[in-house]
C-alpha cells in the first residue's frame, strides 16, 4: 500500500500539470492597416483564458506585411510574440515566451453571389524559451485552413472553417492540432466587423471546447474613405 501511495503522490502532480482544460475562451482584436491598394500592415492581438475562468493562459501579438496581387490572391510574412502559462494550474504564475516568424499564402474565391471560399497555407518557425518544466526548443509548423462564408444579409454572415496543423520538432513531423470552427459575423460598417463562434480544438491526446470573440477594425491610409 505504501508503494501505491507513493506512486500516486509522485505522478498526480505531473498529470495535473499537463491536463488540458475542457473549455476556454479566445478573445482577439484585429487592426489591419491598408497602406495602399496592394500593401497592408497586418496586426492582431489575443487573450486566451484558462478554462471558464478569466485567468490568462496565453497572450499574443502578431504583426507583418501583406501584398495583395488582386482581390483573390495575397501573400504575407511577419513576426509574432506569444506568452503562455507553463502549466494549466491557476496558482502557477510562470509564463514562457515564444517568438515566431510566419509566412502565408491566401486565396479567396467567390463560389456564388453569396458564398466565398478561402484557402490559407501558413508556415511558422517557432522558438520557445526555457521554463521551469521544459528546456528551450525549436518547432517548424505547417497550417492549412479552408473556410466557407455565406452572406445572409448585407450585415450578417456565417462561416464554417477547419484548420489542420503538423509540426516538426527534433526530427519528428507529427500532428499538432486541428481546429473546427463555426462563426457568426456582423458587419457594423465597411471597416468594422464583429465575430463570435464556437471551436472544437483537437490535440494529439485530448480536445477542448472554445468560445471565440473577435473585433476587427480596418484602417485605411491611402485616401479611401471609410464609414465611422
């Protein structure tokens, strides 16, 4: 019995440290800046919670430049900074840093007058700093996202999307995660958009139910008038 008790005490804290909460919320702000008809400065920031609480699990900021070949095709590249809690325990106050360089190819095609299809391929080079429970390491991740958007009215739309990710770490190229997302979009005006939805996030050994909220404000600096 003493051996069994010792095993429980030894392994339970480690299991608790790696157990992913079943739920969470992702809140994002996007503020792309149109520098010209072709060039855009990409900006987005996010706050992700630990379960149903308001406790932070992750902070992020991503920036970069986008070049639009036309209304359908674009490419982008940039950097990102992530700060993630080193375990899923609320009492843990340590956050580990991550620096990213990312590249993206995006294709947006109308299927009909009210339906459009998006294909996005993104690659990421990820440098993770050391924390109390892990050494620093590097990961190379590939992401493919496909999304269909249906315009219901001039103001309202719905979107269904799926994003699949694989990552190479230590010469192993394996499944990282999959995101299945349903979203309702409300266009306040031509430059301001609200989004809210549900995401089923699948990890290699578990899954999460995520509520998502996004506010987007497009800023134009090249003479095109926008509604306020």
